[in-house]
C-alpha cells in the first residue's frame, strides 16, 4: 500500500506497530486440504494455507486482499478486512 501511495509512511509505521502486537502462533495444517483449496479457487498455496488454518482452528482471517476475503466468506470463514 505504501508503494502504491495508498498510505503514508506514518500510517505504514502505525500499521507495523499494530501488526507486531498481534499474537502469532505457529500451527500445523493439512497441506493436502490447502492444496485442494488453492486448486479450487485458483489461488497461491500460500494464501490457501491461511484459509486452511482458519478452517482447521476456527480462527477468523485478517486480510487486506479482497479476493481472499471473498473466498474466505464462501468457505464460511469470518473475516476482518480493511
């Protein structure tokens, strides 16, 4: 967003500070299931991993990616979007 001049450098720094306050936990997921999600929706495996994680652990998904948010909603994953 900074590169595309959609936010200022100060907004990027604030976003970074908020992001680093989020508690991140590394978890295992079903890779085969995430590959199926990637294939079904024509998305990168990386994005599908997040969707699979949300599905397996019943976590909400935080994303700025509108396409990913639409896919998540179609999978009944609660999303937080900006």
